[in-house]
C-alpha cells in the first residue's frame, strides 16, 4: 500500500488523467445505456400506438364488411319475396324478354351490349337475359316469365342499392355509369324450378346446355330457408373473386319454386380498403 501511494504521489497528472478517463468512460456508457433504454421505450410506445391504430382500422373494415353482408342478405330477401309475390299472380300481358344469352354480341341482341372491362365480356347494362334449361317446357317458361313481369327492374335496383344509392334518383345513363365504375354486387339472378333463368346484367357467358338447376349454388339451398352464403370462387369471366348469396324461393302455398342469388364482389371490398 505504501509503495502504491508513493507511485501515485509521484505521478499526480497521470493518476488524475486515469481517474478522469474512467469517470468519462463510465458516464458515456451510462448515458448510452440510458439513451438506448429511452429509445426502446419510445419505439415500444410508437409500436403500441401503431398497433392500436391498425386494430382500429381492421375493426372498422370488419364492421363495414359485416354491414355490407347484412345488406346483401336483406336485398336478397326482398328479391325472393318479390319473385314469390309475382309468381302468385295470374299471367298477364307482359311481353317476355326478347334476349337470350346467345343473342348478346349479335345483331339480334340489345343495342347497348358492349365489352365491359370490369366484367371481362360482352354485357348489357340495360337488359336482363334469360337462359332456358335443356328439355324445359316452353309454355311453362313463357307463363313464368309473364308472371314475373318487371322483375328485371327489381334486379337493377338491387345492384344500385348495394352501392348505397337510390334507384329513383338516378337516370338510366347515371345508373349505367354507376354499374361501369363498379358496385358491390356483380350479378343478380333467378333460377326457377321449371327451367327459366334470368340474369342481370345480361351476359352471354353460359356454356351450351347450361343447367342452373344442377349447379351447387342451386342444389345447396333447396329445402332451406333464408339467405345462404356459398364458397368464394373466381368468376369465369375473370372479373375477380365473388362470394355468392342464395336463397330458396317458395310460393304462397309454401311450394319450392326456385332459387334467387346475388354475387358479392370481394375485389370491390379489397379495393375500398386502405
């Protein structure tokens, strides 16, 4: 101890420098450590805020998506009731639709038929088309179409309402423009048990011998009540992924008469998300 003390007294500047170096090093390490802790806490708080904001956005999107699905179910129930009511009426003098799916894109088709970028095919935004199942009774088909009357206007209104718009306040041009820009619902359709199918917008994308009554969306809801959501599927026209909602239709005597359907565009949902 005495020898060490003599060396210290003999080199005071070196000793003070060493002490100062140690103090400064300790202070630097302590400050750096504290800054790292503070930065970690700041980053953690920022992460918590970002997570809270993300959860809030996701929650809003989920709630909005759920609201849209409920609205689709209500629109489908309205279509089903309208079909049942019309089929209970006597066949009147209503002129059936002049356009079958085979007519679109030909001189016998509707004048407004044109290729749609959204639908990826030739469609008519002003007319429905009808498809007749192979072997269907022509007289029964004609009578059903006459009973349904202006059900096509109901289908058009449903697509408009899915976008939150009032059909009564839109002109035909405004309605067509709305359909071109995109609405949540891509298709509205009705397949009756007698073999008549009506689809809006009018399109020609049906294979020869198309039989809607054999399709899963039809078979899966026979005998059920209320709207039923099907499996997500890619539209054959390449217009994106669709989520079908179908409902069995019963007449006033509670007899099954067909299936109504609305196809919801999942691509529209994704496009409206942040």
